[in-house]
C-alpha cells in the first residue's frame, strides 16, 4: 500500500512540494505526524494496536456508552504495552506514542473544519461521499441538503 510505505520510509519525500490549495495546513500536519511516528519505528503489531487505541476514543460527544469504550481502549493500551515490552523496545516508546494524541486531535478538528467548508461549497458532492466516510463523520457533520432550508 503506497501511503503506508511512504509513511514508513522516512527518507522519501512524503508530499508534493505544492499541497492542494486551501489544505496545505492540514496536509502539512498529517505528514509531520507521519514523520514523527515513522521515527518511532513501530512494528506492524504496534501500529495496529495504536490505531485501534486511537479509534476507540471515549471522548467523542455522541457516544452513549463511553465507559465501555474506555474499558476497551484501556485493554488495547495494555496489549500495546505488552507488545512493546515483548519486542524489548525503548521504555518510553508508549509515552512518545501517546504524546502524539493532542496533535492527532488537532488534525482531526482541522479535517472537520475543511470538511464543513467543502460541504458548504459543494453540497451535492458531499451528499455523495462514500458510505464509510459518511458514517465516520456523520455525527460531526450534517449532510443535509442546504436547498431544503
């Protein structure tokens, strides 16, 4: 998978010299995060567990059972810590990974801002976003037809 390879290959330029207009801050932040995570040299297992922990975020406002999500996330972090210890990785690897969470939250919020702006400019295109994309972001963005207002 090309993107995964690019993020894992720290010596390869990660994005074109001219990012898409209006999204250069978002693109730059995403690839800076990729570079910093790349430096941690995560194994496939560590990357999978960290991804799961990030996705299982109990602080999403629309969750109805955030305590259950928190328990699942805690179990994922325990498994991640176990995986790091099993590989005899640096003691502070998990804390370095967790320290990236505020940046990831910032990137998420920036992405939502860009999506909202895009939705307002191009409502007909936003209505046709892929189902998974709509499902992931539906709670934060409303894909209603502005012509109905």
